C-alpha cells in the first residue's frame, strides 16, 4: 500500500509546480516511508507523485510513478492486484516488454495499453486506487477498487484537477480552501461518516467504490461505474435448481469454503512479514487457520484489550486460537490515558470525521503490529455484513416481519400518520424515545425500515439538534451534479435520500429481493466502504501498515449476495452458513461462542472528567458559533448521559469528532501546529 497524488492542469490553467506536487506527496510519508518520487510531463500540464510502502517486488525498478516503454502511459498506484501473475503472461504474449521481475504495478500499465481502462478494471482482482495519465488522449483516469478498500479523493482547484490518497495532501495545494460542507455534515450525523462522493470538506470529493472517473483535456468529467455490488453476479440459477435442502446447503457451504480459502491464499502475496488481527472470533480465527496452511513459519497475531474494562476483552478466546495454530502472539492493553493522548493524532490521520470509537483500539493494535516488524495484516471486515453476523441485523429482521409488514399492510394510512405524529411528540419526553419515533415515521412514510446498522443521531433527535435554516446553500456541488458525479437528491438535508438512492437502484436492477439482501446492499454502499474500511485504511496506514480483507474478495461477495435470507439466518442462527463452512477448520468453542464485537468503553469515559472536557470543547468550538446547532440540546445530552437516563455516548462522540475535526482542520489548529 502506498500514497498517490496527482495534478492535471487541463486547458490553460498553468503548469504543475514541482514544489507543490512534492509537498502534497510528502504529507503522506506515513503511507510510504520506503521512498518518494514524482513525474511531471514536459509541457507541465500533468504531474504524478508517489510515496512507496514496499511490499511486492522490493527492487527500485518497481518504483513509481511508472510508465510504459514509450512514456505514453504514466501511473501512480496504491494497493495490490492479487492476480497480476496470471495476467502477465497474456500481456507478454501480446508483445509487451516488462522491466520488473514481478511488479503488479507494471501489469496495470501494460494492461491499460492492451485493454483500455474498463477492460483493465474488469480483469484485475484486488484492492486499489490509482491515477493514470494517457498522453495520447491527453486524459487522466482515476479509479477505486470494487468494494472500496482503498480511498481516493479529488477536487477541482482553480482549473486544476487534483487527486490523492488522503485529503491532507489536497489541502497542501495553494488554491485549496478549507470550509465545512453543511449538507455532508447533516448526513454524517446520521451515518457516522459522509456518503460518497461527499466529504466533510466543501469542494473535496471521494470516488465511490467500483467507479472510475475520466478527466478530459478540456476539463470535462466522465464518471463510470464498472462494478455493481449486489445480487446477480455469483450464482447461476441453473446451479441450484431442483436441489434438495441438504444438497443446497452443501452447495452454499462448499462455495463459501473454496472462495474464502482462495481469497486468503491470494492475500498472502507479500515479500515482507505479515500477520493477523486476532480477536478469537470466527472471522479472525478463520483467517489465522487458513493462513497457517500456506505459511512455512508461525503466523504473527495481534490482540488489543482494555486495562480496566475486562468485560470488553476477547483475549481469552484470542489465546485459544493462538495456541491452536501455534502463532507468534502479541497483546497490548490500553486505558483512558492512552485514548486521550492519541486524540489529536486521530483527528489528523482520519482527515474527515469517522465517528467510530473503534478507531482508538485499532490504532494501538496497528502500532503493535508495526512495532513487531509486520507490514501486512489480514483483517475480518466484511464477514458480518455478508453472512448476517450482527444481532442488530436479526432485530431489524424481526422488526420488519413482525411489526413493519402488518403496520404497513393492515393499518389505514390516517392511523399510521397519527401514530407517527404521537410518537414524534412523545420522543421529546425522554431521550430513549427518538429511535421509536423514527421507526414509526419511516413506516408511516414508507421510508425503508433499515438505513444502516450504525445509525448515530436519529431524525427525531437531529431535528432538535440542527438548525436547518442556518445551513446555507449547496450550490457549490452543481458541477459535480451536472457531470453525473453527485446525486442531486443528496443536496437536500434529508439523509433518507441517500438510502433511497440505494434502494431505488437495487429495485431497478434486481427487483423482488428479500429484506436481508436490501439491508446488506445498503451496508456495502455506505457503512462498509466509507466507515469500516476507511477506518482500517486511515488508522493502519498512519503507522505504515497495510490491511488486507479476505472476506471482501469480490468473488466471495458475488457468491454470498446470491444466497437468500432464509439460508443466512437458518434456524434463527446468525452466520449460519459461515459457521457450518468453518467447522473442522477452527475449534467449535470459537465458532459457537457469543459474539462480542470490537468495541471501546467510550460511553463510560464520557461520564467522567474526559466527558466534561469534551462538553467544554464542543460548546466553545468555532463550529458552534456558526449557528448550526442547538447548544441547549447538546448540554441536555450530556446531562442525560451522566444521569443514566439514556446511553448517548455514541451521539456525543459523533458531535465531538465533528468539532475536533473542525477546530483542527478548519479553524487552524493544524495550520498553527505546522
């Protein structure tokens, strides 16, 4: 994994400055401590930069930016292409000459020459984000992998198109302005992150997963989607037609086993030491078990826990897995002081707010891995989303089948509306009630019962928190809307529009899907790429650690999307098929233990001295002076948390992340520190 950056001065918008490009590149030295280089075209219209974290083909011949033989194609690339070795012979047979021994970067360069951008992206399997300049067409291409494991940001700054792996690189451009995007802020308060292509920075965007964007010499933008996550790609109906239940179960289990095994094996492609984040749950233990099959030395495993909150720790189960597979096991314990000492570093490396407090233990286990000499780790993200691994999913399914359907089907619309209005009024009486008011409102207005799993501030609360009339105009998004980059409905400060765009698309392309498939689709469009995978990338790369995600190999994802709800939740069991698939691979004690999840005791910390500090920082922030928020409501949230009227830790953490980001990046604390 690496850091990429580029500037395309399309039209007559000045030449690329070598010093500016170099400064932008070197804001990301943590992403590439093994080297940095830049290339600028002779006419000065385009420049690419790269910071290298050497993982595959460690020779200098694999350095970037990299070109083809005649200098027509130039590439800066972050990530891994796991099938590059199988594509190389085809390209050699077609006449392409390779300089490197086994660089996946060079396969991308020659693959673009041979197949074009769409043909290349359809053939490669991996996790990546890149910028590629084609001198013949005088066009720049940027692309992001199918699922969104690697991020890519872009902006138009005074007639120059700029892109990078991190926002902080774009902010180093002298034409970059810093301000908050208030509509993105409203969506963030619901989702803990901003939905692509929005970011919290006004005028800065992130490329959605499975897309590529072409920038023409005249500045025209062309957005293309080359991969659509969802059903219809993995299982041909003829494969399962007329199968008995027993045969169908074996078909699903066998398909999962093969694809997961192949995915783990592919992701062991490395010329540097690797390891696993190990919790002792199904996902991480399976990663260890499968990796052990392909390694001639003990696997390095890493676990994090809390010194004073043993109930959150999974170290006992991690040790069982470590002892079973004879790993080289490492542990770290953290406490509130560690968290407080890390906060400013967290805000710096997140770039924009990610209101998931798991980022804190994730940093310390990532640092543990890096300090132990490991450069690559495999992680378990994406398994729960595919296989229905969360108890929260089961609650939403029960809600839909036992409440939502009869409410929508049998209650007259006037009675639905009256129930929703009564719930809205009642929600003001107690801080635990807004969630119920929102569910009734969604039902009465047919607005999807499930948005994403990690909803933070529900609409009934958000309507009291946010002063919508103060938000201002979203007119700055017009160019992106006109170019097809941005859905115009996102510009309305109603976060349901984001979810509706997903459900409308799924219903158009694959109508009649079951409830769980719709829920999973939402997660793969928003929470997974823009929150869970974003946190893994930002936090891991802050310590120069690449994370690989075997459960998100697109062949496995395609297969599981075509498995119906009744099989994923058979007998009321979460992860039913995955549990069956790994029986005999990991101990039953780990398969059938109660799920705990990766967490942090933030709600408890917010009730004490740290919470008083957080309240003071929120209320005194420059963001609060802009009039977007009801400060009395925020104060009441703290009072309700401390009195145990309601556990509002997540909601407070969401607001605090926003404020800390604003104070650091917008109000100048970061610039002062620099």
